[in-house]
């Protein structure tokens, strides 16, 4: 009898295939984030002052400031995205094919961050055209990530893939908060036409804003009973 019931769960037909939990998605996503942050650290080592010949260490360190700035900003953005991903996905109970695809697009833009950060560090001392072009590519990467995070949350809500005990008001508050992110990225990009360096600093302010914590984020004061399954 139990075997027959299990077979019914895997019957053929559009929309009738059995869903699964989000454990593998989170594990795979964490692996991508780990690789991205590792690649960034390797890039920083390759651009270290030890490779600068004919310079004193203080001068070499000062000369390499674009690499350090790009690293700090990119690490902060990637770290904040990982935190947001970690927080949002603890509310996802099941996944379907479209949710997997949307999450892959999020990871696609995350994996592109080291490339755009490398371009950024190489061209911060260049002309205005180079600065604006690389800043545009950079904002395209982080903006793409933010858009697909929004689509991921929208699809999970629309298809009923979130936990059944999730307060709809909390789900709506999370949606409003993450919707603000791509808009703020566009504002930061607009600053590039005033000063490319100032535009990059604006990204750090945005990261700081989202690190403060808001709807859907883990709370340090939450008791084990209140935290539920959040890990």
C-alpha cells in the first residue's frame, strides 16, 4: 500500500512531478560562493606589492590601491549576497525546475564578480571612458544578481514553495526589502558620472545598509524555539 502511494507521487504529467527540498541547492550555492571568494583572494595575492620591482614597500602598497579597493568592495558585496541567500533560502521548503534555473542565474552573476573586479582594479587609474565602462560592467553584474534574487523570491512565493508556517506579512516585507536593492544599485551607478571612485564607495554604503539587518534576517536575540529551522 505504501509502495503504491509512493508511486503515485512520481506520476507523469505537467505539474505532477514530485518536488524536493532545498538542501542540495543551498549546498551547491555555498560551494559557488566559496570558490568565488577564494578566486578573489588568489587575485589579490597575484597583485601584491612583492611583484612590484624597483619600489619601496610603502610606495608599492600605495601604487596597488585600486586592487585593494576592488577586493574590499567585491568581497563585501559577495559576502552580503551570501548572507542574503542564506537568510532567504531557510524559508524555502521545496524547489521546482524554474526555481533551480533562477538560482543558477543568481550564481552566474556571482561567479562573474571576480572578472569584473579585476577589470575594475586595472582601469581605476585609466581615463574617464575606461573608468565608466568598467564601472558599468561592474554594476551590470551586481544588478543582474539583485534582479534574479528578486525573481527567485517572487517565484517561490507564487508557486507555494515557501514554508507553510511563514507569515505572509514577513514574506511581503522581505519582498519589499530586496526589491529596493536593484534600485539602490542604479543610484550608485549614476554617481559614476560624477566620480567613479565615489560610485564604488556608494556600493560599500549599500552593503552596510543591508548588513544592519531587516525583515527576513537572522536575529541574534532569537531563541532556539523562535528560530525554528533557521541555521
